[in-house]
């Protein structure tokens, strides 16, 4: 087994909604798998904002954070929110806003288009105040990835952190994937579907709490998502 040091971080930004600390029963379940057990024993994953279960807001935030460091993305997203009187990007107001105004806050041309795509989708499909519990993880991924600019990884982050779904394993996340490969000493010559199948096989004991296991994988290298 590969020994990995961990030192998770939390940005500490205030917010009215925080997801709870990991339940002791979940930690106990993960500890039964010997590869991750030392990591679970060595660290407590801190709470983080869940934005009150607001999937729309979570998607916009995830888009803003794509391909940027947490600090830079947080600054840009904060400036973006300040464009709105109540610092909330209501779909109607977002669609009415000039693209140049949004880009002046630091959003790229592509991200500006993507967040507007999300706003339009929300209005078209009447998703404001939707009850997301009526849909499975797979159904939500299938719905939201039809929005141009929203990929599976982005939706998985929203499922994990906004809706607090417990059993996501984001195979498109390079940090999670790399650390699982190291943790289980998986043959790195495996590629594509064969590699993913092997990752799913070795992490099967983590079910039904793979979202929490993934957070431990991020914690290894201080990765903020």
C-alpha cells in the first residue's frame, strides 16, 4: 500500500449554509477498507458551504471555478455577484446583463456564455425552486449536461457539495483518479475504460459513501474544489 500524507484545507469564507462534518458512521464504514483507512484515521474533513441546496447557484460557481485556482476564482465570482443588487444572479437579471459587464468582472467570454446558458435552461425548464430529490444522480447528470458548457464533472461537484449526494466517484477528476491509482497501486498502463473499470472495482468497498472518499483523495494534495 502506498503511504500518502494529507493536510486538507478550508478557505474559511463565511456563509449561512454549511454541510455537516462527516458522520462517524461514514468514517467507520470507509475505515473498513484498508487502503483508505490510514487517511481517514489521520484527518477530519471540515464542513464547507452547500449554498442551501441551490443547484443553480452551485452550477454558476462551478463554472466560474473551472481551470482556475480557488483564490483567483473566488475573487472573480465575488465580483460577478456584486453586479447584482442583492448579490444573487437571478436568471432573468443575468440574461438581461450585457456580456461586457460580466467580462469586466473577470469572467472569460466562454464562461459568460456558459452561465447565461444555465440561466436560460433554468427558465425554460422551470427549475427555480425545483425539488431535486425527485431525481437520481444519473438523471440529474443527464439533464444538466445537455447545457452547453456544463460537463459531467461540473454536475458531479454540484451533486456532491450542493445536494450532498453521498456516492459520487468523479472519474473525470484528475486528482481523485491519480490518487486512487497510487493508493491501490493500479497498473498505470491501463487506459480509458479499462482503467475506469479497475478504479470502480477497487473502490467498490467505499460504496455508498464514495463522495466522502473522494474528499479524502482531494485532501491529500490540498485541492480546493
